[in-house]
C-alpha cells in the first residue's frame, strides 16, 4: 500500500484518486479551492442553476468504465443520461439553418444536402470516413496507452493526405482548414461547421492537424449526452465514489511545491509551509503551473522539459454569459445552437494573431437545457452563451467595463440571429477567463484542448509519467489532453502506470 498525494480535485484528479484507492492505495487529495470538480463548476441564484464549464458529455464509456472499475455499478445507476437530439442547430451568417441529428451518419449527410446543396453531405461523409481512419490508427496510442518517450508514430498525421506528391512535399502537413478547402469544396457552410470543432477547443483550424477530424467523427458516431441536473451531477457522483473508497480530501490546501528527496518526489509542501510526505505524487493541475511556476522543487527542476507548441503558452479561454429568463422554454428548442461568426477569418485573426483582440461578432454557443432541476419552475428558463476568447493576459479581462461591454456584443450577436432572448432576461451573470484563472488556477483561464496526432508532435500533451521519479501527471493538460472524456482517460492511464500496491 502506497501513500499517494493527488494535487487538484478536478475531474482528472477525482477519477485518478478513485481508481488508485480502489486497488488499495491510501490517497489524499489536496485542492486549492473550497470544492471539487475543477472546470466542472456550478452557479446558483434565485432558483436558477448553471453549469460553468462543460455542459455535454461525449464518450460516456469512459465514465461507465470508471463506475464499473471503482464500484461495480453502471454509470446510469449514478447519474441519469439522455442523448441530445438534435445534437446541434447551426445558424450561418447568410441565413442558412442546419439541424444535425445525434449519432446518425446518414442523418447528417441528409441534413447537409438539404442545407448546402446536393453532394455536400457526401463530401462531409467522406471526410468523416477519413476521420474514422484517424480513430482506428490513434485510439490505443493516443487515448488508451501512456505516451512513451518514443512517440514518433504520433508525430505524423494519420489523416489520409489526398494532395499530390509534389503538394505534400511543398505544403507541409495537412491542416483542418486545408481539408475544408480541398475536400469540402471550400463551401462556407460546411467549412464553418468543420472549423467550429477546432474553435470550441481554442485551436486554430489553419494550424490544427487534419487529424482533428476525429473529434466530429467521434461525436457523430458515438453521440452526445446530457447529464440530468447538469454536468455538476457527474462531478458529485465521482466525488461520492472517492468518499466511498475512503479517499481523504484537504480543501483550501494550495500546493506550493512538490518535495524532492533523494532524487524522487517525496510529498508536497502547502502554501502555509506545512509538508505532507508521500510515496508518490499525482499532479492533476495544469502542467504549465506545475513546470512553469516551478512547483517541482529540488535538484530535478531542470529535468522538467519544455512544453511543445502550442501548449507551452496558455490556450484561449471561454467567456460565458449566464441568462435567467422569464417565460417557459419554447417547445422544440434545440439544446445547443451555434450562431456562427459574421466573418470567420476576422474571428480567427482576433483570437490567434500575436496581438489578440476581441471579435465583435463571434461564434456563440447557445445552450438551453430542458431540465427542471436548473430553473425555479416551468415559467422560467436558463440559457448560457459561450464564446472562445483570448486568455486573460492576452486581453485584460479585469479592465473596468470590459466584461459587461463584451456581454452586450455577444447578446447582440444572438439577437441578430433571431433567437429572441433579450426581452425575457431577468438578470445575467458574466464569467471571464480571469475568473476561471482565479477559481481553478488554470493559467490565463485557458481551457486545454485534446491531444492530436501530427504536426511533428506539437499538439501532444505532457506524458503521464514525469521526468521526476515518483511524480505522475493526470487531467486535461496531461496525455491525452483536455475535455471530460480525455480527463477520465488520463486518470485511467496514470492509475495503470502506478498499478497495485
């Protein structure tokens, strides 16, 4: 039996703690804030409740495996899951509307043909077929196995490059934007649809490898799910599983340093100067905080490697406007509506240019769950507006009036799309990357994206086994990257590396 300290009670830390305690380790979780869940937060006021982080779940099999391996129960015995259908509604700047069905490849093809013309669905389906090839090539090494020192196989993009030999030699690796131009016929609608999968994770489709097509492939094949009561209910369930497995928790316990003794991790030092000895340490906090802020102490700091681009700098964050509305949710309302940017090129320049700025008419996700647990009664509705924005630091989100002014622009973008929410607003709450940084410790309030194959390894996350013996990594900024499914996978990989006592 080893004594293990887990740094951070986000979803990756909770899942790792539950798995490690189940096989017999003594586990203590140190969390800087006063609660668990990390990015999976909740805001409540006047009978309204909102998820402040992820709101939908993909690949629920990851958490089904966690429930089974740590308690021999079905995930559905812990939380209520329901498929989201339609998966999403898309409103394009030219007035085109697209409804995507959930987990129906044939339905998606029909929907694109109806929205963008005959042949559009067939072209999209062909891209998804190649996304399936990415899934088959990378599922085990990128999602289920630890990232080894020799990850050269993941440096090459497995997406079938359809350019000529000369084009491949002259043009570098394939990108998501190049797939849109060459394989979707450059149509604005399908191109915007594909680019949105990169944008929601804070990735630039002009740089992101074509292997990112695995993300829409996974969603359209395995489906998108909603957790009754909001995603916080999933965090509650995993935390309860930790308690059942006798995991100990210290809240308001910020770790200032990983203690190094005799060349290996030997515990942690807290911000109040107290020390906790351990046989092993699992860091589930942002890797940039762990390495960049020198939380690894002693003589092994120099062995912490530089992070690959673009992960060496914080990625964009999310700006969220929580709306409490009078009046019932209209029947037939889609759970997720995407209002696409008026000028996609301007949005990418605003986000990813060296001097980042705010796009005035950005892509907005409008989230409208039909969940009685999130509203005071049937005569009200909760709505969340979410935008990918520059991180805090690239833009000063604490500047007087900036957050409220940008919330006005975001609401105006939604009104221009015809959603008709403005006259129903009782109150709103604005959340910026600066607040996310303060609450979770994520540098700049950035949200880590998924690890991707290709681009010479630039989009891989940090390995789960650190260069310092006895120190392991889990969570969204460790292999295999960000998002709820990958955080759960990261925990599983790390727990398997540590093994049984």
